[in-house]
C-alpha cells in the first residue's frame, strides 16, 4: 500500500464512486458522498484551522474529475450530445441560480450535510449545468443579470423617450394655440412683439366693427405700426380716425399696409406730424389702393416734395374722392405739381389746400395745369396769398363748370379782385357758397342776378 493510500484509505472507493456520474439518475449524489468522505478524511489528518481550505481544494479536485468522464462511457456520450444541442436552439431551459440552490438544499437535507457542504454541492451542480447547456449562467464567476433588471432598463429607456416625445408634442400644441390666438387677435400680438400696451378700444373694435375712432390717444410710431399690422388683413374696418396721436414715421407703416388693404374707405390722420417718409408712403399708396375714398392728412408737415409724390399718385388712382392737404408746408412748386395731378384724374371731387405757403405764382401754375379737370367741385385755398386782382380765381371759374364750393377767404384779395370774382361767379351761373367777400373791408353787399350773397362783418 502506497503512502497516499495509507493517508487516505478510502481513496479507491471515492474514485469508483466518482465514475458513477456517467450513470443515469441523480449525478450529484456520488459526488456529494465523495466530497463527504474526503472531507472526513482530511478532517482527521488536518487541524481545525486548515479544515476549510482543505475542503475547498478537495471540492475542486472532485469537480474536475466529474467534468472529465471517461471516453466511451454513457456520460461522455451524453456530454457530447448536450454540447451539440447547445450549439443550436436548445429546447432545454437553462438552470438558473435559483434552480441550482434548490438542488443543493435538497442534496444537503438528504445526506445530512452541513451548511458548508451544501454550498459546495451547489457549486458542483452549477458546474454541471454549464456542461448540460451552453446558455447556462455561471454562479461562481459572476451574478447573472435577471430578466427583471433588463425589463426595468428597457422600460426606463422607453419612458425616457416617451417623455421627450410628449414634451415635444406639448410644445407643438402650445405653438398652435399661440398661432390661433395671434390669428384671432393680431393687434394684441403685434403690440406684444413691439413691447407696447394695446389700446383697449381698438382691440375691442378691430375684430368686427366698421368704424374705429382713436383721437388723442398718444399712440406714437409703434402704436401706428401695430395698427398697420392689423390693417394689412382686416376686412371689417371701413372708417379709421387717428387724429392727434403723433404717429410720425409710424404713418409709413400705415401707408404700406393700405397698399394691401381692400376694405378701408375713409382715413383721418390729422395732426400726426407724419413728415417726409410717411408722406411719401401715403402718396405711393394711392397708386395701389382701390377702395379708399377719403384721405385727411391735414397738419402733418408735408412739403413740396411730398406734394409731387401725391401728384403722381393722383394720376394713377381711380377711387379717391376727397383729399385734404391743409395746414401743411406746401408752396408754389407743390401747388403746380398738384394741378398737374388732378388734370389726369376723373374721380376726385374735393381738394383742400388751405393754410399752406402758396402764393400768386403757385395759384397761377395750379390753375394752368388743372385745365381739363371736370370732376372737382370743391376747392379750398383759404389763407394763401392769391393777390389783390383775383385773376387766377376768375380763370379757374371760367374753365370748370363743376365748381360748386370755393373758399378763398383770407387770401389778400382787394376790392377790385373781389368784384372780378363775383362777376365770374355770376357769369358762371354757380350756386356755391362764396366766402371770398369776407376778406373785403369795403363791400357790405354784392348782388347777383342768379346768386345773391350777403356779407357780414
């Protein structure tokens, strides 16, 4: 008997029992028994301190022996078959850690093993499960990731994507709401963009009323711009009065808006200090607008240059009937240009040039250039310098049979000029209200055969 056999008398029996792994049935029982016997033998030879390490080494030796079945045995063939089956789609469900632990507990209870021995049997069975299926999890090297963890991770990812998508859809819904609100109330939206407080009276009337009056509200240029944004597409406002709001350059926006607007009929921008830029835009608007009939631009610091632009606009316009350019800074050049403009216009009925800087040359040029107009029935030249003789007014009355109203008060006419104008009116056969005699200090009453006129101090 060798020294190894002397130290381990039951070694031969243990080797025979390890070969029983190849036999059908429960393979864990022989291995468990061998492990018990070897552990008992080592426990007799080693001290209590070395007991645990010796058991671990013996356990590893037993597992290695169990994993290498002899060639030709039934266990070897079963192992090869299980490997071939593992290379394809295995129909056998791989052992999980719970299954391995259950087997170890059963084995420990059956053989009366201690807690340490049951754990060793569990490790052995886990190694056996690796041989049976290639998809089995290893219980020694790493903890298997459970299906629950994977499911939770997938759910978290999906929830994250859904949250982003829902937030994105929510943003789109908010944008749609804002767009609809802007369409329903474009004035308030324009005021918000410009950083101004909306005029409540305009906001309430702009959506459905035909007449909007906003006098003396201090709208300013930005307020006018907000209103212009509404006028571009508004279909309800027909009369708009923005008197005395100091809109200044904001009038340019209104002028451009009216190039697109097709519903506004009357616009009053009196005393708004429009100036050159806004004046030019208003004049150019006449070329494109086809609905505006009354335009009041009195008191807006318009000069000869703007009057020239209005002359071009009047030649192209076919709807404007009343144009008020009074209380501006139009001189002789502007008056001459306007005369040329109305000569080609056949719809204008009233022209107000009162309180400007027109003198005799300007009136003479206006009368000469306006020859041919047969539609204007009302002229206002109040507070302009027409001269003492009044010959230009006499000529104007003779060349137009349409004149029904003529205001030449405060035009420096002398008594001779007034008499000449009166005779022109009598020969003209007009029934107009004649105010020229108010500037005369000598005449108290002038009688006409067809039109008696009483003069009061």
